[in-house]
C-alpha cells in the first residue's frame, strides 16, 4: 500500500502527534474528541494510518507513532511553520491570517514546488544577510502601493550588496 498521506490522514496524524505531546497514552476516542469528529470515522482513519505504517495501534488499544509517523509529522509541522513565517515576516501578514492560509497554500503546491519553497526559506534564514533589503522594500511597496523610487532605477546596487 502507498505511504502517501491525504490531507485528511495528515490531519489525524497531526492530532495524534499533538495529543502525544501532553498525554502518555491515547485512544481513538481521544483523537475523535480532539478533532470533534465521529468515532467510527476516526477509527477508520486510524486503521489507515496503521496500514500505511505511521502508527502502531490495536483495536481498543493505545495509539503510538512509529518512526515513520514521527518523521512525517515533523516534516509537516516544519513545512507549515516555514510557510507561516514567510507570510508573516516577508509579506507582513498578521500571524493568525498567516496560520490560516499556510495550510491552504501547502496543499495547493505540488510536492516539488513545496520542497523548493521550503528550501528557499531555509536558505533565506541561513543567509549572511539576516534580512535582505528587498524584503523591506517589498513590505514598503505592499503598505504604500508605490514602488520605492530607488527600486525603480535599481540596477542591483540598492537592494543587493553582491551586484
């Protein structure tokens, strides 16, 4: 069976991960209550996650994440946080709106585009220029609706010290 997760199964996986952060053991009912979903629907999703190798679970027993499940949850959270940071810090969108839109954006991208986006953001955070000048110029343009006069005549010198 293919290991790729649907958006729905990722929701369940992240709920299991979140619940296990605060509780030593959880059961299907805990996940259903956390998500405010029906027990039968949740049990079906938990079974699918088990079949795909993301969780360990026996009917009416405790649910735990496998190493594959832990890794998938961490990747999902990291990607979500990266997109949220971009929306908040680069595009100057308030954090609540950024959080709400990050998931929508993530699920609208192909896997390759998402990987490249996350790589770009990782690069930007590790770059010696703690905040490239073009980020501030972009934010200024977003707020004023006008392109900064320096940017209009830029030949690479005002926004990037490398040219």
